C-alpha cells in the first residue's frame, strides 16, 4: 500500500477509537503497540498511576545519538452538544476532506507516522526515529511530562523533536504557556432574606472574577510587538459552579481559571497576584461575615511556554522537509515546551488547520496528509544519509 493510501486508512482506524480525555486511551495505545510489534518494532508503555491511560514510545533504527523524535497526543476533546453532520467516530471523506473527531487535532499526524513504519523499516537508517505518543494533552499535557522523561532517559540523545500539532505543515517556533488553577470558596448558608447571617461563596467568586478581569486589562496594557496574537498574556475563567437554590446563600462555589503567558514573561505572576488578592482582601472580607469562610486555590496543571531559537536546528530540519519558507509563533499550547526543557531542539509542524481543532465536523484535508507523508519521506532520506 502506498503512503497516499496508507495514511487515510490508518487515520480511519485511529478515529474509530473514542479517546476523549475523560476516557481511557488504552484501546488505541494497545492497538498501536500490537501494530508496531507486527512490524518488528518493540514499544514501551508509560502508564498513569491507575493504569487506565498510557503513553507509548518506540524507536526504529540504530541505537545512536542524533535521531528524530516524532511526538503526538492520542486524546481528543469531547463531541458532546456539538452539531455533527457525520458520526464523529467514523472517518468520512467528502470533497477532499476527512471528517472525524481528532482527524486534525491530532490523529492525522499520528496516522502519517504509523503509516510510515513499513518505509522506516525498509530504510537503511543511520540515525533512529523515535515515536512519542502521549495521553491527556487536551487537559494540560498530563502525560507528556513522564513520556519525555522516560524517553530521554532511555535513548541516546536525539537531535530534534518534531511536535505534530496542526500547522498546515508550516513551522512554529514558539507558543504561549498555560497555567490552570482551581479555586474553591466556602461560605456559610443562610436564608436569602437574612444575608447578614451568612456569606455567599458565589458572591465572592464574582469578586474574584472581577479582580481577574482587571488583571487581564493590566496585562493587555503591556502589549508589545512580539509576534503573538494577542500580543500579551491572557486570563480566562472557564467554569463556575456553586449554590443549591435561589433563596439560599451559597455555601460553596468552585471556579477554574487559567493564565497563558508569552514566553519570557513571569509564568507565576498571575498566580501570585490572585493569591495575594485572596489572602489580603477577599478572605478577610468573607471572615468578617462568618468565621467558617475559607478559600483554597490549587494548581491543576502547568504547560511551559515554548520559545525555540529562530532558525534553530529543529526548525531548519522541519523547514527543509516541509518546504516551509518561514516560521511563526502561536497562542495555543503543546508539549513542545516540555520537550524543550530536556535540552533538545524542538519545533511544531504537522498536518491540518488549527482552526478546525475542537470544532464540530472537524476535518483534515487529504492534501495535508499527503504533505505530511512527503515530509516524512524526506526525513527518512535524511536519516539514511545520517
């Protein structure tokens, strides 16, 4: 089977696994492990503590330094409530588009990599190609930390890491970081006609959101011409839940907020500022109303910002293999910053348009898979030359 036919067929198999982040990815990972074994490639799994999810890494070629890491995530975002015109778990082709959840973000890249296995096995590689497939990228790159640590501790030092997030096969040399936090406010219940007897956690959550909005305005005022859009750190309150009835002061309210910082900015500034506002203003005001009040803020995850060198080694390789003439920076986060922390040159380059990610009727163009196949063919030729 040619690569042009193999990649869509492989993508059809991968899309058929419902790997929504709230569910296990083990069925897909176990299938990939068995597929690789069928081609004589041994894979290593790196499971989470419960064993319900797993990363996978594998190597093809000699055990020498200077290889290439191809990294992608196996989880996808939910389809709940989205108006799909096709079955999101069945790859559907129409007018040069392949529809299905994860077709773009980012099973398309993983499919191209797996479809290249027979070509890699037949090649006379002088340097290895390593696969690194992670879990729970969509909820904070939770698997990538242990995957990068295990992979880099198990193989000779690679030369470059390619993160295959959708970039229309352009090269991305930088992206913002993402720090997510949960805040639980606890007040004291009382009848809504007797507000002086209690403290509403929902009301004070509103005060905290007001502070976060003000902090966002302050960050926006620092905007510089840095190549990012928007050109400043951003804050968002993603979820808010609390209260039991319209006539009861809410005892508890939980909110989740995030800060996406531009590379080079203080990644911890927003957390410190929010915590200081809680400690110095919000909690004392709640305690003045009732001694039972408390506020607890805990980190959910940290995705480090990625700042690659302009025309760094990974970028130059990706540009040569993709034919891209330039590189850009993006606002969304990937595991690139995690791999960069290992000291290996890193770049983001993969098939599909990020504008399709997380959308109903998500699709990847067949031409993008073909472009990724060509990218991998040129990578293989490079690896044969060493």
